[in-house]
């Protein structure tokens, strides 16, 4: 996730962020299945998706705690 995209998500609503997290989780699940079947060729995407989910969850948590960035 690039810095510009991260800024866009900081301006998004909580519902939009939660929807994106669910979408990424579905994608991660599908990729893990592909990994088990031996169809996945780019393993680094798994790591990137996990990091993107963590970044979005961090934004939601910062909002709950009232932290400004």
C-alpha cells in the first residue's frame, strides 16, 4: 500500500475501511488455498496483504483511541 493510498484510507469512513478489510481477508483466504494446492506463484503477495490488513486495522484503532495523524 503506497503512501498516497494510505492517505486516502485515512480520509475514508469506518464502514469503507471495514469493507476493504473483509475484501482483503477473502483474498488472503483464496491465496492460502492456492498455496496449499501448489498454484500460487508469488508468495510475497501473502505478506503484503497481511500488512495491508494490519495498516487498515491500525487506522480504525487510532480513530477509536482518538489519535490524530
